[in-house]
């Protein structure tokens, strides 16, 4: 059988952002996938050397347009660790709430994109209809929809008052009901299962060895979630990682579906326990030292390596994003699959090339 | 760093140490490069039971190079190609070597300060001249 190389991307209906794959196929089977990224590398890490470390949180937030808040939060946490800044407890709770709202809207975005990718247009629209309700809460509490701008070194910029909390909790009841209806289709519909079950299987050991993170890792049976480390307010309500054992595309979808309910529950817990008090402390001086900080973004573990030498500019700002860590696994599961399944498999890692090309 | 463990190593012991991490069933979390005056510092981070441990080595000189660890951790291919394309560190024996085409940057080795863009882009279009002119002071200083 003659082999053919089929280019996939960088412009492709299922890819909102540019990544390219050369797919070596025999008949309809993929034999090999050769990746190519780097079309839009922005050099944001280098920018830290010329920006004030306090201002730089705005840049960190813009590494990604979806998990933007957690990028800003992780950056602030890293600087606060180096400078030993005691962040007020209320600010930590607010960060937790906004982080989980980010996870909700990111997972709903992904569910919609996946439904769209498989041609299930009504499911795509329902997913984004529910996402819109989450975005409304974010807009009401931060003023932004995807770029929040509410996190700063030393705390947060905005508070959420008691009346707004009551409104949000009421809205969450409606959102949770919508999520139940939505995920019932994703997890039980025959056509969805036909596209996902048994496709792109990654074993537990393969996922670990290939450095996978987030839902990609947990769908293969590894119970690891950086929220277990207890950053922000997670020390007050421990997170139990949601796992599956199948390791296929369906398992990755199921993990994200279950994490939606987990996030709703975390937000409720956070609002129930949120302490009164200040939302920020004044930050003076320049950082000296180094840290590696990890948090759990919707797509998985993000790693921030910061090195500071006592000036207002960081000596090194390095980000390892979850998509970057999940790319090797994607290349591992593609060989052997049908050409028609490539878009679904690529989507199940929830690729964010904007993050990867930071 | 307080809670994270950093072990200083040399190029000669890199592969041995990385194999030991693999034998412990550690996950490769990241490889991070930092340009310091006269040297590039590499940090290899590993995770075991959610605890982070790091191996650190320094690469002095103007043509830094080191062996690839992709024979032990295949996923290192991305980190190693990245380090090459951004910092100009030659990594020998990468399982999948993009040969400088991993990132399509307008200037060569944009994060390096030992060899910077202007030297190799004499015939480049005028647009390439701008990044050279605006190279951060710390970087420009090291090239002189």
C-alpha cells in the first residue's frame, strides 16, 4: 500500500489556532504524525525582562484568552512566594472562585468545540448557551468576559459583595441544571459515543511517561490535580481528582463533564466559607529569589518558573503550559487511528496554541 | 526556592541522573533555560507523588551544547528543540530533531545573549533590523 502525506492544519475547521500535522497515511489509516508548531511564537517570556514585575501580571493574563485568570493568578502566586507576601484570606477565596468560573467556561467552550467538530451543531450551540451564563457572572464580578484583570500581586482588585454572591448562587442552580441536561447528551448519546469510545487510547503508564497533565492524565487513571497542593483556598476544601480508566477520547470528555459539577461545588463551598476582610496588601520593594509554582488550569498543570535578582524586572519568566506537555501524547495516539478520527483526537487534548506559543 | 529541591549536576552526570529519575517513575515536568552572564542555566523538573524535584546544570561558553535526554524521556523532544531554537543551545541526539525549525522566529536564538540576531542576518530584510535595535540593554551588553 502506497503511503500518502496529508497536511492537517495550520488552518483547519477544527483548529481555532495554528498547529500543523503531516499525517502519513496508508489507505485511511494514520501511520505517523509529524507536528509543526511555532507559527505565532510571541516571545512573552522575554518581555518580562523589560516590564515592571507588578505590571507584568497583565501580560501573564494575556498568555491565553481562555485560562487567562489562572495565568495571572499563578504569576501572582509565584511573585508572592518569592517576596513572602501574606495574601489576605478573602483574596485567596475570590481567586478560587474566579479560577473555577474560568474552568467552567473553558470546559464548556471545549465541549462546544468538540460537538461542532463532530457535526452536532445543536449540542455545540447548547454548550455555548450555558457558557454564556458563566461569562455573565464573570462580567458582573470583574468587568471582563475572558480577560478578568482582577488579580494583582498581593491580592485582588475587586471584591464581590453579599448581594452579588446571593445572585451568583441562584444563577449557579440554573447553570447546574443546564449542565446536567448537557452532559447527559455528551455521555449517553449514541452518535457522540460512536465518535469517542475506544478512540485515541492512552494507557496510564504511557500518559505518565509522556508527561501528560490535566484531564488527559486523569482520563488515563492517574489521580493528579495540582489543586490538591492546596494553593489559594483549596487548603480549606481539598479537591479529589476526577479520574477514568479507559484512557480514550470518551474518558477525556467524561472527566471534563464531571469537573464541571466539581467546579460548581467548589464555588458554592468558597462562597459559604469566604471570610471578611481586606482583599489586598501593599507590595513594596523588588523580588529577589526563585520559585517554580504549579497550578491547575482547565487544560492541566501549568508551571511558572520565576527568577528575580532584586531589580524591578524579572531575570527569567518561564511558563510551561498544559498543551505543551500534552502534545507528545497526542502524537503517540494518532498512529493507528482512522484519518476521520484525527480531528476528534486532536480536540480531546483541548489544544491551546496561544498558550503554547507564549 | 524553599519547598522545591534542587540538585546541582554536571553535563557528565546528566544522563545518569535522569535515568535514576526515570527508574523512580518520575514524570518530566519541564526543562527550563535561563540566560545568565556568560552561561546558560538549565533546570530539569520532575514530579513524583506531586512533589517537585529539580536537576540543575550550567553551560558556560559561547557555543553551549549538551546531550539529549529524549532516549530516556521521549517528551523531552519539545523542550530540547525549544531550548535550541530560543537559546541557541545545541542538543546532541534528540529523538526528533527539528533542526532549528521548531519555532519560526523572525530572529535566530531570540532568548540568547551570546549570539544575537544581527550577526547572522546581514542579508536579512530591513524588518529584521528593528528587533536588533531594541534588544534589551542586558542582552546587548553581553554581546559586546
